[in-house]
């Protein structure tokens, strides 16, 4: 039902446009696991498909042999079952994927009418088992039959983003230039997270919505486990720390579903989780025990494509000095707390919610939330129309000049630098004498780095604003929670 879809207005407009196209269309939907791809497609089309099939997850088959032969046969068997569900009368086993798609052609030929015929294959990469020749058969199906059927809309989904990009969107073989449209589905924003929780009857103020985002990163499936009528702390314990908590095994499932050989990917993610400001490729390779070369490059590209890792450059550095940072909030939270819960305390969050450790984590996680919502911060500052780049900045100690770390710099084309400080507090933030001194040092160091050619504006991104005192005039611009939710 379309009324169950929260936000996703742009995506729904794409569906509407493709339904009205006069020629055959192939839509490729990809994105991070659990982000809501299947739900969006199923609910928009209200399950009115000429054919629909969901591949069998490899992780559900604990006993399939290493060469994938058993999994290959199971995928064909289940595909045959889907064909029968949608009207095929052929009861014979399918011998290979070429025959599977020939049967699909025969089924859809019988259903062709005047309206658009929608076909949906979910988790397509899982069908591409070793030596199955799936991709060749799929290419032949589309090139020889599907692309010529003007009333056909084929929607394919997959969480294994690297596979989707390499084999479909950037395909250099039989599908080159054949895909009509791609849709990269991202997690919800803060505003969309608030809308989703409200639809489920979960009533939280924006301070707690931000904390929920710090745990889930706006991933719809994770948010679906938060229950109404329960405090945020109790929800967190039930989802992450209780015996058989709903998301206790999700970290393992995430990597198993995305990468066939996932040990190296886990090492990279776990090394990055312990380095707040990311690492260069060279340092990361050494710490993860992975050789520099093409394999590492491909692994890093895959982690970036799957929205788990982000690349960035420090302000003033060469573009060749690229840093990799773990930005998936679920992974950060899991590795920082769930995996490191030595007491096995089932009410860990409720018991420690006001502890220094959790308050410190909230401060760091809020910085990550702000980086995800750069556009909202620019809008709140009234500079969304100004060309700007966003960087972190780290200056090392030089002689008697102390180093400086700035959470976020907005480098604007109008020669202004917004020096952004992010502070997550339960009340108005108060600038102390010591904090004012640190701010002055940062400003001085930044002006030195830019030879005084930029106008530095201290910008505070915080929860409930700034308390006025003798130091508050140091801050020139303020963005509160409401600005992040615009």
C-alpha cells in the first residue's frame, strides 16, 4: 500500500515516470542492506506483478558445498516455484538459467496486454552462483526478448552494491547501454526518521530521535524494531543488549550478505572503527594486515559503494592524500558497544545512560550525524546556494604552536570559512573560559594556514542553542536541532 511508504518522494516519481514510458524499461535499485528497497518496490506496486521472485540467501543454507552446486540447484528450484505461482504449468525441473528465462518469456507472453507489465527480481546478485552462467542468461533474456517488449518494466534489486554496479550499471558486455535507470536508495535523513517513527506510533522528541539515528543511521529495518510506549533506553536494550536481541546477529549477516569472502572487509571496518578520523590507504593496509595493491583498492571501493565507508580529504591537503573513515553508524555502535559488552548486561543502556562513556560517545556520534546532514546545515546557515566544500581539519603541533582539530570546515566560494563545532547537550551549550581559549587558538591557527585570506566564522551546531555569557559572542552562527530536521 502506497500510504505505508514514508518519504521517498523522488523514488516514487521515478516509478511513475517509468510506468508511463512507451518503451521497455529496466530499473536497477541498489543500496545498503536493510535500507528498504524491497519494501518500497513491493508497496508502491502494491504487489501487482506479472512475475516476482526473491533469490535464496546464501547465508540461509549452512550446508551448501563450497563450489555452490547445491545453492545453484536450489536457486533454480525456487525460480521454478515462482514461475508456477504466477501461472506457469510446466512441472519439469529447470536444467539451467537459459531454460529458466525461456520459461519466463513464455509465461509473460501469455500475460501481455495494453498496460505496463511489471516484473520484479529481488536480490539478483544471489542468483549468480559459481559456474551458473546466470549473468549470460540474464543478458540474453533482456537483449533478445525483454528490451523489445514495450509494455515491460523490469525492476531488479540487490544489496550487494558492488555486484550491481559492476555487472549491471557499469556492464561492458551484453548489457552495455541497456539499463534505463538506476536508483541508489540511501538511509533516511533525520526528518524522514522522525516521520517513520511517528507513523509507527513511536513518540520521541528530537533529542531522542537524533540518538536513535546515532544507533541506526536511519536504516528503516533497524528502526522498525523500536516500539511505542517504551523509553529510548529500554528500546535500545531490547534491540541490542537483551538475550536474543533483534539486532545482535545483524553485523555478521550484513557482511555475509554483501561479500562472499568477507574476512578482509571485516578487518578493514574493525580497524577503521578504532580510528576516529580515518586512515590513509597506506596506514590502513598496515594496520589491517592487507597488502597494498588492487585487492585492497577493490575492497575499499566496495565498502564505499555499500555506504559503509566514506572517503575525504583534510582541508589544505593534496587530493592524493585520501582518507577512509567508517561512517556506517550501526557498525560503529555495534563494534563500540554491543561487541564490547563484557559484563553481558542485558540492561546495559538503561543502567549506564548518563555515564561519562555514553556521553562521550554521544558527542562523537553527533559529529557523524552532522556530516551526514551537511546540506541541512548549509540551508540553516542560508548558504545552500553558495558553492562550498566540506572538510575536517587537523593541524599538528609545530614547535610552540599547539595542534588543532576542527570537526567540520565549510570552505565557501565567497572566501568565508565556517569553523563548525558540534556539541550534543541536554541544555543550552555554555562556553567556558577554557573552551573560549581553545576556540581562539583554532581560529588563529586556521588564519595562519590560510595566510589570513579567509574570513573565519565560528559556527556552533548544537541541540538547544547557546547560553549567553561573556564568551558567547565568539560564536557568530548557530544551528540547532530544528535546523538539522529541515
